[in-house]
């Protein structure tokens, strides 16, 4: 039986994926400064020339990594959320899903890139678009779930989303240095308590609006 040869596009995709996976490993293990195109190529088992053919500069590689991390994290997060029943269980699961994915090496790599962008003007200029894409995906998904419950206070929902993203990123950074994991877990539990209080407030607003709209309330 003849061996089926891969197309050029398939070979390019394989090399690109190897490079991105290797960059994630290097960034997570060594940090941004120590991650070079040479070290990534060695990690991937490809030549530096092959790496540079796909990603001509380190910034191009890092941006590709950031975008891929966003795509993978969003996919994992969505898988966790949709496994829960529609309505309040899914709304509650958003926080747990975000926290679970933020602790993975890929997401920690994105934090490393975010911090490194402060000292790299080109990265600082181009990275926000990737982050905005991620936050937009998260926000739209959360609003869709909230709308399914009847939560219509979009400004408050957006504020909650922003607060939770910032809090969990901060806790993720704390995890890198914390000697006592229990303190991080306690802080996250407090965030969960706040989410429950917020949910109860949204439910009260929803029910009050529904009562005002009924003929008996007029």
C-alpha cells in the first residue's frame, strides 16, 4: 500500500504547531527573556531557519503563541461550561472554568507575555489586540449565558467580568510565588462568595422587573 505523502500545507502546519508548542514550553519554564528563537527551535526539534521561515522575528512568534493560547484556553473553558446545565449552573461555572484554565501552563505563558510586553514597544503595541479578542470572547459568552437567565444589566455584568478577570490574573501570579496554596484557595473562595452575592442581586433585579411588567403590578 503506497504511503500517503503529506501536503506542503500540512507540513507547514505541523512545523508551526511544533514551534508554538515549543515556545509555550520555553516561556513557561525559562521566562520571556531566556526564550529565544534558537532555544525554541532546539525545543521543537527543527532548524532555526525553519522557525524563522514561519515566524521571522521573536515578536511574531510570541504573538502567534499568545493567539494560540487564547484559542486553546477559550476552547477548554467553553468545554467546562457547556458540560453544566443551562441557566444558573452555567453562570456559576464561568468563574470555576476561568480559574481552572488560568492555572494551566499555556495561560501562565500568556501572563508571562503580558508582563514582558511592558519592556518591548512592538509587543506592547500589537499584543492588546490579542488580549481584547480573548476578553471579547469571554464577555460575549458570559452575556449569552446571562441573557438565558434573564439578566439584562449589561454594565454590571461587564464590570463583574472585568473584576473577575483582573482578580484571577492576580491570583495566578501569586501562585508563582506562594508557599502556601491554601491562602490562594481562600482568596478564590472569597471571589466565589462575591459571585454568589452578585448572582442573587441579578436575580432580584430580574424578578422585580418581571413583577413590574405583569398586569397585576400595574
